[in-house]
């Protein structure tokens, strides 16, 4: 079965990629992910904020000694910059490149223009095969307009693009008013790939302690619908590669994402839940699905259910909105309140997928 795909200019043996998480931050699990079939690995993000906070803490500590106990400084060795800069992360990039044969993509989350560009250069020099920009930004400033937010993404991308020559992916927010137009603007500004989507963590409240909860919930398959929609709209209409991210639990989600046109499918939650070996299960499930329908390669299925590949492209748009709302049936009940038929079609009469003749 030919599962080869291209992503951000890199040739990958299959479309399954382990996205950024603590699992990709350790050599042992990186090796296990590769053994299970991961075609590329995204390292956890290098957070500029974290590195600089650490450096500031160290600076504060040493300067406190400077004032009160100068001779004590001889006991408090001045660390070389490398020890409290991005050194550890750069070392991870280097070691990951040595440990695995598949492409290693570094992820960067900057705060200043200088931070984005200087860390990007260092990541390139450390040997990263590509760079994913994790622009995690919630525009809580009420004066910021949509245009400001878009500009921020574009400015960051342009600066990094000018600083490095390795391929760049942007992990995109799902909250732009015009995701499609933004995607094209990012492509124009030099993005080689778009990751749909970044998953912005949303707080909850603890009603007993009256505190904000910042617990992290892993994703579930119901979350694939938004990326599915936008991948279907964008497939075949941008030169940038498309990565599907969020909600993959089993092979079904992988297949769905490929059908709407994803070049690669990323997963984190399923791997954190089930372990790195789960990737082999996803891969086997994908192969079994293709095999059962006699598809010989991924190229034959990719995008056949994108907006471009569908007979009814409006199925992904508002034209169906009213129909969908009106078509809702409470489980076990028909609209008239009568018990519903046991099995309801979820495909609105669509034909089952067959390989091209
Ligand atoms: C524990 C944890 C740590 C993560 N760390 C990062 C990170 O450092 N950088 C990043 O861009 N995304 C990070 N993510 C987000 C994932 O890469 C991914 O985009 C998100 O979990 C959605 O994919 P999923 O539905 O397959 O989990 C993290 C997610 C989890 C659960």
C-alpha cells in the first residue's frame, strides 16, 4: 500500500504525524513513535516566555547576591548563557535528529519579533527539518481589531520566513472571521503548511472553591468537525500543505481527514491516552480501510470528499444549515414525537465511497 505523502516540502512515508506534546519531548518516546510508524515528529514548543522568565529568575538570584554578599558570588558560579537560554531545547533538536530517521519539526512560540526570529535561526542551525509556529494568542485587548490579529500572524510569519530557509508551518487559530482568506494570506507570506487547528484551552470554574480551572481536557472525535469543514474548503485551493489536527482517536478520523484533503493527520490526545504504540493501530486501520475499498494509494482518496471533489459542494456550507437544523431528531423520537425508526441514515442518501474505475 502506497501511503506516501508530501508535507511542507518533506517526503513522508505515510500521513501520520505525532503533534507537539510531552511525548515528543523525550528521546525514548520519539523512538517509540517512530517504531509505531509516525512519519514525522513535532517537538513540543520552545516557549520564549519560559526561557526568558527562567533567565530573569537566574539574573535576579545572582544580582541579589551581588548586592548583599559580593564574595559569595565565587560560590555561585556564573552559568554560561547556554545553560539558561534555549540550550536544552536545541540539544533536544540535535538529539532527536540523531535518534530517529523521520523528519523532526521544531515548534516555536515566541513573544517578541526578536524572539521569533533569533530562536527560529537557532532551531534551524540545530538541524530541525522544519519549523511549526505555534502562534497561541487570545486577543483579550478589546481595542484589537480582527485586522490587527491577522496582521500579527502575518508579521510573525514574514519575519521568520526572512530569517530561515527550512519549511514553515503555521498552527492556525480556528477563530478568524475568514479562515480561507487568512490561509491564502499566510501562503502568500511564505507558509509552506497550515495546521488546522490550534486547540485553544478554555477555562472552566470550580464552584466549590470559586477558582478558575485550568485543567487540560484531551480531545475527542466530536472535535474533528470544524477542521473537517475548513480542510474540505481549502483542499486543492492553496499551495500550502494541509495538516489536520484535533480529535483523532481512531482510524476513522484519520480517514475522514484524508478524504477532505489533508496531506497529513496529526494526533496528540490519542497517543497520550493510549501510548505511542497507538500510532501503529491508526496506521493499520487506515490501511485496512483503503484495502477493503481497493484503493491502491493515498493519492486516490485524498480530497475526494473535499468541496472540490464533491458533487454537492454546498454540503459543507450554509445552504444546508436550515436543512440540518430541521432534520434534527431527538434520539429515539421522530419529529412528531413517535418512536423513530431503528436506523437513521446519517449520509442523506450519499453513495458509499468506491475507488475510481
Ligand atoms: C499535554 C499537552 C501538551 C501540549 N503541548 C503543546 C506544545 O508544546 N505546542 C503546541 O503547539 N501544541 C501543544 N499541544 C497541543 C497538541 O499539539 C495538539 O494540537 C492538540 O492536543 C490537539 O490535537 P489532539 O486532538 O490530537 O490532541 C499540547 C497538547 C497537550 C494535550
